[in-house]
C-alpha cells in the first residue's frame, strides 16, 4: 500500500491516524524527500517512536522511494536504531575504556542478575531495559551510567542496584494502583 | 553585515562584561552536569539574586569545560583586581557560601564561612589529593573546596584549542566575538587569497588531529587545486573511540571556533557547502552546533554573502547513528549520503572524489578548531610549539586510574611521565603505574620504561601505539593485560562493518584465541597463531579499523608477554600437536 505524500500542516491528522508520522513527514519534507536523507529520517523516526517497527520502515521506504532492502540495510547497520520497544526504565551502562578499567562489568552483572536480562534486553513485563553504550564521554567520572536520561558518575554496583530497583518498583506500585482503581 | 558590525557587537559585549565587579563561572559541560552542575548553576543564580545587591556586582555565567572533570562540578570566581579562585566538588548547598564570601550583601547574613555546611563537607566529598594539599592551609570549611590554580595540572598545559572553553558561554555568539571570535575569518576574507591560507596552514605544521596525522595544509591544497563545480567540507565529529571526548567538548563548549575553522577551510579550498557529522550519542553537541549555525546565519557569517563578501558558504549538521567505522573518511562520506557507513578502497582519495563524487576535505573537529588561532597568531607562532615534526598542541581526554582526570591540552613533545605524574597527579590507592593506553581500540599500551617518550606522532607509532584522536587511559597494576586486549578486540568485533573478510572474520578469531587463553586452555601454539593472525589482519584489512585492530594485542604481547606466558599450558603443545 502506498500512502500519498501530503504536505503536512500543523494540526492536521495523519492518514494513518497516528500523528507521530507527521513529524517524520516534516523531516522528509525538509530534505525534499531526497533519498540521501534516509539516515536523518531514520534518526527522526527513532526519536519519535523510540524504536523502528516494520511498518515504520515500510512507510519510510515508500515515502522516500528507497527499496525496503536498503532501508533495512541502513537501519540494521547503525547501533542506535532499535527494532523493539524499550522498557519503561532504561539503564545505559557505559563500557568505554575508562569505565571498563574502573569496573563497569560489575555494574552490568549486578543488574543482569537482578532482572535476569542480558545487555540489550528488556524484561518481559516491559519495565526495564539494560543497554550498553560504547562510551558516553564522561570518562572523568567513570564508571558512568544513564538511568532514564539522568547521568550518574563514579557508580558502585550497590548504588546502581538501589537506583534501578527504586525506579522500577515505583512503576510497579503505580501499575498496581491504576489496576486497583480501574 | 560586515566584520565591523561584528567587532562592534564584540566590543559592546566586552564592555558589558567589564561592568561587573565579579563574574561567577559555572561549568555546565557533560561531566560536570552529571555531577550535578545544573542544580549548582540554578542555586548560584538564586543566591546572587537573593543578595539584592547592585546589578553589576556579580554575574553568573554558564560555561563549558574547565578541564578538571574528576573534581566537578567546578565553579570559578573572577573578581576585578584579584586572582581567580576555582572551587571543586561544589554542591548546591555550597553555592550559598561561595556567594556569601564573594558577593557583598544586600540581604542575607554576611561573612559566613564557618557554619552549617557540615552535611556538604564529609571527608568522602573531599578528594584526598586536594584535601592533603590544602587541609593544612584551609582556614575555613569553604577553603577546602578551593583548587589551587598553580597545580601542575593547570600550569603544564598550553591552551590553544581550549583557550576559550570554560571562559565563554557557548550559546552566545556575542561572547565568542568579545573574545576575538571571527577575527581570523575576517582577516582571511579581506587580506588573504585561498592559496595564502593553504600555505599558512602548511607552514604552521598542523597535522590531522583525528589520529593519522596527515598535514592539513597539504590536504587543503589538493582540494583547492581540483577544478570542480562543487566542493565540500566535512567536519568529522564522529568521535567513536571509547575513552575520548575531546571533540565533543570543543563542539559543546566553543562551537563557533569549529565553525570559524570550517568556514576558513571552505574559503581556502573553494567549497560552498559543508557538513558537520556529529555522533548521535552527543545530543548536546548537536544542539549547540545547530544553535551556533543559526546564530552565524543570522549575523551573515554563513550564507550567500559571508561577512558582506561574495564568498558563499552554508553548513548543516548530519547525525551519526552509532558506528565506529564512520570515523574512517570514506565510510563517513557514505554515511552522510544516507547509506551504510562502509569504507571503500582508496584511491581515489576524498580530495579528488568524495561526497557525491565531488572533491571533499574531511578534517577532525580539533584540527578545524586550531585554524582560527593559527591565522590570528601566525604560522610561525604555531610552529614554535611542539617538536620538529609534530607542531602545536594536542587535546587529551585523560582518564583511568589517575588522581586528576579530565580534559587537558598539552604541547606536542611533552613526555608521558609529565602527563601521568604532574598533570594527572599520579596513581591513587597506592597502586603502581602499569601502562598508558593511547588511541583507543586502534592504539596500544605503553609500559613504564617508555614513560619518557615525547608525545608526538612518530614516537608513539614507533612504540606500536598511535597518537589517535586523544583518548589517554592510564591503567594501574590491577589490570590484567590479556583481558584488556580482549576488551578492545571485543569492541572491534562489534564495530567491524563486515565488508572485508580479514577484519570481519579475523577479529572474531583473534577474540576466540584470547578467550581461550584467558580461560587457561591455550598452548604455546595458540600464542603463535595469535601473533600470526594479528599480522594477517593488520596487513590485509581494507580500512584503518581492521589494520589497527590488532594493535592492542601486539603491544600487550610485546610489553607484557609474561602475562600471556603464564596463561599458556606448555605441555599441551606437544600432545595436541596434530589436531
């Protein structure tokens, strides 16, 4: 199915019913729907949706008139694109050289044991994702983690453990609360 | 708009700044932010406002990196007619004391130095090197947070690229202009021909700061001599080395400097369009560079008529999506074109056939950031810094097992010993120095006996390492070298783009051998195989990633052979000979 190429306007509803597509359309329009803009469009899509679903890739492929194989090829080449939704809480552990020599592995171990997930995985309840970064560039504060967008430096396995447990159990409580109310 | 108007803006900003009795600079670069600088800045602002003093008594300025990241958040107070004072490990609670000490009252209780911040001054908070240094002299609790500016960490550095970071507000073009910004560009446009510019850069001896060290002036000249309708300038801000964050800091904290260097380069080679390719992991750098481009466009520093001349140049940002190999120039070009970032065989070099087959200059962020200073102060001045073949300064991200870690800029030719023991303050926790790792996964480990080697391109290459982009990780004797080599190999396996077989398959096999070795299951034959395989990958890979991937193994094998030998099971070599 080919979706027509409308010039998106503010306040307009996207034909797909999902307004997040409007912002992707806007990015494509900024680049005149040029094929070269594929990476920029994928970046925008990842930012808006949080991950790249199959449908999304097909949509981009159609709109830019780039073969799906190429869209998929580019998307899978770069590390920053993910193809599954991320957990509600995301803990990025830096595994750069400085963090490595200061014991980043112990931080990873602490979390993966607690939540029974490997690096790059999300817990089945969708509450927590464990991500590894190659270097966050805060080497002076090694080892560094980013929990839900907030950077913490000079971390210990215990501190990380407590932080993540706190964040996740908060969500669990909220979830239980809404279920009770509902 | 011509340059005189810019000069006026700069002059106005300078006189505005000079009206303030004191300016309080708060570092808000990524490292300090993660240590809580955001709150520190807010509470400084509030504390100053609460003083209800004359408007011109104090101004709080958000700046970029001040260098000593391990002691962040950092706050520097510059008062008229007195030496600047630097505070480290500043918590929001401490800001009140800092403001009370320096800013005269209009409201809250005065000269408080003694009291209530016990909660902020726990022994844990005071880094012991400073504590031991200052404890004796500290008259008040607040004094313990002062970092003396005569520490070798500061005095041994020579700042060219980082001369304004930590002193200006990166979001304000006016601040950059007040510090002489875009003067070099105006001079180039008014007084110099493109050929002059290329020659000036060539004479300065500036070499590519991305790691390979190709003479920048030569590269520019190649592109200048090409006759083509379209030429491009690309600034490589895809800083992929783990343990390196020089380029990010320059882009975040002095974005206009990078832009100015880029425009001068474009003028010198005859390009009218340029891209800044920035790692997606650096959202703040992307944001600041974009802001800088917008501000420069508004002031006609970018656009169809740069500073009122008929030279035209536009710049745009491209965001990388996390692929280490995109630091390689041909891979980077593919990525800017929206393709998979895979390298291709050179020649043709990008200087003849680059972005969309047009002649293209690709320079690292730090290289570009050197350019305005070279033009302003002359090639001779720049060439006077450094060694015979490596001129100028180099920015390093100093990290690992050191007392002082952070961002430093040192003259080429400084010894590693000076960096480790004077600037870095030595190894903490009573441990011993083991190795200095330069160049990230493409570099090697330098052992103690070579600590007196001067830091320049040739010397480091001779030792089996590389200058690299500027990651410098110091490791102490708690680190196991085969394991450390395996860490880098793991990185290369992950980042190999898969185009050529030696790199794609070779790195995996090297890692297998290393893992076998670490598990204690390898024999002497495996060790030989490891060496042989590393040679193979080094000599037959397509691009720099594969060619340099074995460097960490080579250098650790060379200097820390005993650690490998102890892991080997000698008897198995004979028994398993046939298999």
